[in-house]
């Protein structure tokens, strides 16, 4: 594919930023298993945490190809920072941008795009990986909102995230049709980072297990509609595959 002059300029810009700022600490951070917050801050300062979102929502207003170029360039020098950028954008922010109400977008996408905090996506569980429809985390509707109970595993950046898009079942007897997605703010009571993975690779990225213990979230935390969560996370994963392709291309280099 031939890149336009503006895409080539953008690649050059991200490439020099990566060489000067991300690359110098990549090897030592990987060896130490250290999540480099400075990298996140530096990407936020350059707008890289909101590349494809409109300027009105705090983004750079560029296209998805520009975002893929950035993921490739970052992953070329540091795969851990690459997956942090990709998970934040494609998994933590995209579903809110695509399925959120205008109020949710203004509140969360703006903060995520500007890098006020990272976003995460909580789908995988100890007993539900490839078979994501088998999630066991539940949400119970109450007068005060929804009460979430359960656990999530292998969640990227969640220990440093301000929001996690969480898939939970409102009615387990309905299988995949019982699933709803929620935007969960991580500073609420009942949200806990239970443990962190000590991985073989991507060691400077953060991958954690989450526990939800009687976590009450407000009624307006539902993303999209109740019982539409399966469609929302499947579509989110489809978009995520583009950035995973760019991430792998960068790592291969
Ligand atoms: C670094 C990293 C970051 C991650 N970040 C996130 C995140 O941010 N959010 C999130 O929700 N999840 C995340 N995940 C989880 C990831 O999505 C799951 O690992 C993935 O869905 C696979 O699930 P599993 O690990 O339970 O493997 P399993 O589903 O148990 O699969 C194990 C093996 O069995 C094979 N297999 C499974 N089912 C079948 C079948 N029916 N037929 C034949 N073979 C089969 C698989 O291909 C695989 O090789 C992350 C994982 C990693 C490694």
C-alpha cells in the first residue's frame, strides 16, 4: 500500500519520537518488568492516545491508517508500549466512541483521548477465553444501579486505567444474549486489581487479574443497550485485530 505524503510525514514524526523517547528505556524496562508511566505521559502530550478520534472529543482527528502507523512505529522500538497504545485505543476507547451516548463520549472519550488516564477492556475470565460468550461475571440490576460480581483475567493496563469496559451477564440462563457491557470507573468501591502477570514477553506492559466484589455502578454506566454486550465486544475485537496486525508488524521489524 502506498502511503500519502501526510501519512509519510506522520510516520516520520512518530518514528523520531519513538527513537528519542521510547526506545532508550525499552530494554531495561522489559528486563525489569517495569510499566513506564513516562511513556504514557509522553504519548499523551503528543496526542498519540487519541489519534483516530475527532478533535471535538480531544483526539487528533486523523484516520485509522495513521493510528496503525503509530502502533507499528511504537511497537518497532518497544512492544510493551505498543500493546499499551493499541489496547488503550482499540479496546479501552473505541467501544465508548462507537456505542456510547453523547454524554458518555464527552465524559470518557475526551479524557481517554487526551491521556488523562488509560482505558482498559475486561472480557477474558479464568473460565472464558476464546469462548468469550461463557463469561461468569454477573451484573444485577437494583434501584441504585447495577451490582457487579466476578473476575477478569489478562486485562491490559487495568492497574493504570481510569475506566474499564466490562462485559457481565444480566441473566446467565440466556448465554451470550444475557451479556451487557458497562463503563466501570476504577476508583469505585468493589473494584480490585487482584494480581499482576509476570510474563515471558511484553514484560513492560501491565496485564492483571481483576476482582469485582459487590461493585455498585450507576444506571448510566451501561454501554449501548442492556443485553447487547456480546455484539459490542465482538465488534470491538474486530477493530482490535487491525492494531494487533500493526503491532506484530512493528515487532517483526
Ligand atoms: C498479553 C495479553 C494481553 C491481553 N489483554 C486482554 C485485555 O486487555 N482484555 C481481555 O479481555 N483479554 C485480554 N487478553 C486475553 C486474550 O484475549 C485471551 O488470552 C484469549 O481470548 C484466549 O483465551 P485463553 O488465554 O483463555 O486461551 P484458551 O481459550 O483457553 O485457548 C488455549 C488454546 O486453545 C485453543 N482453542 C481454544 N478453543 C479452541 C477450539 N474450540 N478449537 C481448537 N482450539 C481451540 C486456542 O487457539 C489456544 O491455542 C490478553 C491476553 C494476553 C496474552
